[in-house]
């Protein structure tokens, strides 16, 4: 007599997790909250909300890291709002680097389209380093929240696309978090074991103060 319930309960659970609407195109005129943007009125949704052209254009790599990230997150691509997916384009000039950073809200899958990228991440529980040289067509995954980086070691520009399991994966670049702010140098030296002179030099380069 209990057998039918074994089949019914999983079905009820699955159906309860299903979306009550097809999509929630982000209304970019309203603030972005923890759950994403509020939905645009269905009468104002068009096919253009589900198409984004920005990734066809190379990012500007004439900067200190010789690299650029062009995101297609919910703020740029309102059609992905609430869908748990997004994508970005990475352009790395010769010697370019995407510094150590994390995505607090999503895991990442990177696929190399052109050139070579040296990439890696560090586990959180025992600080094991996982490094790999990626060539055209190679794919690497970076688990959610872990520190990771990408470097172009080759003699030609590199291009990659990164997809995420969130419409807004978040981003914190370690170098900028440390040195592009007004955190007192003495406190940063005490908590990071870095030399005061080196901290001041890095703050000068990256725009930090105090």
C-alpha cells in the first residue's frame, strides 16, 4: 500500500521545484537584489531581450593586466536573469593575465577559442594547486568560490569564453581587494605579513589610498 507513495512524493517534489513562469527578463530600470532583477512586464518583453551582441567585439587589453573581460551577465543581458546561467569573453594580449579572483556566486567553465592559456585554481581545504596549460578547444572548470587565474604565456593573443552557473556570478579580484581601497596600510601589513613599502607601492599602482 506504500508503493504508490514512493512514486508520488518524488513527483510532487520535482513539480514543486519547477518554474511558475517561462522566464524573468530583468527590468534594468530597477535595483538588482540578491535574487536578481525584478521581472520586466511581459507586454514589454521582445526577442531582443534574449540576444546579446557584445561578445563579438574584442575587449580593450591596453591596461595594466593586458587583458579584458567582457561580461554577459544579467546587467548586460537581461534575458539570462533568473535562469542560473551567464557567459563572458576573455581577451588576453601577449603576457596578459586575469589575476587571482573568485566568483562567490557560481562555478565557471572556461573554453579556449584561440591561443594558449595557463590556468589554475587553489582548493580551500588544503590549499592544493591545480594548474594546466590549455590550448584551443580545451575546457577547464573552476569550482565556485575558489581562487583562480588565467595567463597568456604564448606569443599570440588568446581568447576564451567562460560560462557560469549563475546570471550574476560575482567577482572579487584579490589584488584590487587588497590594494585598490582605503584600508590602512599598517593594518594590511599586519594581517597579510606584507612589507609596508611594498603595500604602498602596490596601492600607488592600483589606485589605493591610506
